[in-house]
């Protein structure tokens, strides 16, 4: 045995020396031997001819006409769910538990939607005393996250804060254990409609190419009504000047959480304090409820010259979970208005500006808020969080009156 070990060590040493000699040789500019290209022949691939658009695309004044081509069918199912946020997960799990063959599509590399990609850590954050709650898949998600060690209590009530990273594992488990068939890293780019305008599937784009998925039912859980838009459904879009802004959520580390809690305890905020970036309307009963809100701190930082004055209108909002490791997560503090969330150029501008303003927000927290003196940026959210987008015009559309006054309907399936 010792002899075998010595031989192994000697062999590794020889390989290391050989590689080192090749590196030195390349640095010296010496001509290198070229490997036999014949060895690569078995690995050479090209695109399937049937899916290649044959012929030159016609370039017209403002668009291009693609040549006709065949699109391979990737898969078939009974129920196709597009979008794997909380709504998509619930739809897919519900359909699967009812016995349907279900496929769920997601454009990112994880499930969870705004929880995992935006960093919004709550499914329900308003569990103050007296609140009516409902059961269902949402509560099931929270309970599984708690069992897996992925929750902490929200600062001022009984709501759960979900660890955004841990929730990726929660969603993975829910999907894989249910028998739902998942496909990540895929976009729906077109709806397939028959002569009666009944939808029978979608066209997708991904690293696998342009492919079709056929389905008896398609459920749009994209959050932007992408599939409904592609299918020609009616929807409304609010004017940009009236729309809610987008948010660049971020997380910080090296926070003295005990010191920060002491500061917020001595300087409590309530819903009555929400202003500037969050113009809200209440019936009055919420105004004395404590809320994890930061606002005046940014005005103080601007007056001290720590951040530019023109950032004041974009900074302010809520904080969320604090960990024993010195993490402050779901810092919902950086916003931008007049963003068209269905336009990639507008979204690009929002992403870049949002990250720049996170730096200002963190500088303000470090100079003004006790506990954040030594804080550092842990990460930005994967994408900006959006609010106002396309809204499908359904059989009935909720009104502000319904939301504020506990609207009730005969076909209600859940109450929160």
C-alpha cells in the first residue's frame, strides 16, 4: 500500500511539472503542438435543419419578416403554468393534486418569483391582532420553510419572514415531491391559437432553441399578463405618471442588530409615518400600528451632505428580517417611478439607476442609523421588483372599495 501511494504521488508530481513547463513555454512565445482535430469530430454539432429559418429575412421600414420554419414540439401536458412565483407554484400544485399532468415554466433559474428573485420575504405581512387568515398552499409554503429553518418573525406581528435563499429549496421540494414537471431558464414568446381562438399551447425560447409546448389549459402566472397579451386578451395599463414605482431590494451584512433594534424601539414608526415614497390612505385604525419604516433618516443624511439631495425622492421604505449573523434583509428602500415594466429599455435604466441609489441608501444608513455604522452590501436582488403592469380585464375587476372594505363574493375561495 505505501508503495502504491508513493507511485501515485510521483505521477501527480510529473503531471504538475509537465503542465508548468507548457505554461512557461507559452509565456516564452514558443510554438505549441496542435492537438489532432480528428479527435473533435465526434463532438461536432450543428442546428437541426428543420428548425432553421431558410432564406433571407425581409428587412422592411420598421420590422423584419422571418422566413417560415418548423418549430419542434418540446412536450405536451394537460395544464401548463407559466411563471413560478407564489401564484404559479400554487396553481401548479393545485392542478397536480387534482390529478392533472402539469408542467411549470420559469424564466429564471429558481422558483419563488418575487420572494427569491426580488427578495421580498413575506407572503402575508399584515398578521396583526384580529386579522382573519386563510389556509391553503401559501400557509403550507410558510410552514415548510419554518420546518427547514428558513423563517424568522416579522418585526411587529405574527407574520413570517421567509429567507429568500432558503425558499428556493422550499419551492424545489414542493415541486419535485408533487410530481409537477419543472422547466427553468425558459421564456414564452408566442401563444398558439386555433381557428376558434382557443389556446392550445405556447412557443418558447431557451438555450434549447425555439420549441413548442402543447397543453389543454394554459395558466398565466407571469405577473405581467405576458401570455394573455400574446394570446390577444384584453387588459388595462395604467398611465406611467400614476403607476406605482419599482424597487431595488438589497441586503446588508455586518449590522449590529441589537443596537439597531434599540434605536427603532426608542424611535418607533407607525403607518401614519409613511410618506414621500409611500403615499398611503387608511381608515385611521392602522395609523397607530408599529411598522418597520425608515424615512426621515435619509433626509437627515442629505442635509449632512452624505447623499445627494436629488436622491431624497427615491429613498425610504421598510426594513424586514434581522439575523443573528448581522444580516438585514429585504431592505425595501430604493424606488424609481415612471418605469414601463413591459419595456426592456425602461427596465434597463431602472436596474442601473437602482443599484447606484442602493449605494447612496447604504451610505445614509451607515452615517445616520445606529447599528449600521459598519454595514456592508451583501447583495442586490436579482431583478427590480415591479408593481403596476398589464392587468387582465376579467369577468369582474377588483376596486379600491373592495380592497379597503373587505369585499365579499359568492365565488370566494380564500379570505385574508
